C-alpha cells in the first residue's frame, strides 16, 4: 500500500491577509477628469515661394478625446504689412482653413501682423493677433544627394548648401510628386547654423526617407526655409513634446511657446524658402 506523507504548511498572518484581499471582489472606479480651459490654436505662415498663404484655426480639446480638434469657422482673418491688408477667406466653408484669394508673396525683411476676430469667444476672448518678420538670408542650395543606408533600410538626405556669415535658423521639408512627406512635426527637420556658419554644409544629413518613399521616376522636392528664431524655438519645443518620452523619469510637460496673443496657442511665422528638385533614377 502506498504511503502518503502529509506536511503542514504555516503561513505568516500578513501573507494570509494579502491572499484574502486578493480573493475579494474588485470594483471598477470611474474617475471623472476635469476638462481644461478651451484655447484658440493657430497654425499660420507666410512664405516667399507660394502665392497662397494659409492660416488654420482650431481649439484645444480634452486629452483623451480621440477625435480631430474642433475647427473655428466664421472668423474674420487678416494679414497686414505696412503696405497692404489681405482678407483671408475660409476655404472650403466650415473647414477652419483661411486662404488669400489673390496671389500674395512674402517679402524679405517685412513685418507681418495676423489679426483674428472670432464669431464666438474662445477662452472668453474674441480678438487675437500675432506678429512675425520675414528673415533675410543669402543661403543657397548647391545640391542634394540621396544616400541609401543598407543596414538601416532608409535614404539619408545629404545637403550641400552655402550658409551666410549671419546667424540663421532653418527648417527642411520634403515633397514627393507634389505631396508633402514631412506633414508632421516629427518628420520635418530644423537646425541652426552653429557648426557651419559662413561655410558649405558639405553633405550634412538633414533628414531620412523611408525605403518605400523613394521610387524610380519620383520627383522629390526639398524645401530649405529660413525661419525666425522664435519659430525655431517653438518648433523645437513642439518636436520634443511630440516625441516619445519616459513617463517615469521624464519631467512634466512644459508649456510650448507661442506668439498668439492673448493666451492663444500655436504660431504665426514667416518662411523665406529655397527649393531643390531631384528626380529619382532607376539604378
């Protein structure tokens, strides 16, 4: 006959208590979060290379609201300099996107003021404004070379450009067959000229393109924009906040700078642009 040995197991009282708690029923608690104050968000720019200038108006929304931000429709939007006043028309109606109706190009060294009068108050305010100045630059693009990185499976975009002796700040964007590739803050590149001031950039890698974004026959257009220092600071902060962060060791989110007054968010800027086009060959 098989003998069965019984062993007594003694558990400390603290462990028994924890086991009993773990076996007890759990209750789902819904925590109601307070909504933040609604604020106007402006995304606007005036450029030297396009006849159409664009200002987008939205409002902030709750952090966990998984929907596009509400648009601000029916506003009176104007861009002014010392010579002209441009009335921006919402196009299409109800979109919150405002454009000039007649061709208008930004001019070097001119100061531009954005004036917004809302149909209904946002954050208790109706009137907003911002001021920016078009940078003066003598930067020029010599060439752009695409270099395939076999190990990482992407294309490096290497810039050869002449930078003037002045202190300059740049934003680099890319289009593929007329469609913007760098359509988010994390895809665009920004840089100052600290390491190449007054010299050629000598093949500086300014961005990368995914393998499926470069195909034989594609027309790639690269845009080198000279931007104001305050917009450079804003965009750098935006990229830092948009990127991945460590919630355990990272600090609390900082307020991103803005030039939208009073108490708006976003930015109205001027961009002095140079373009360079590359047609991808079948190699």
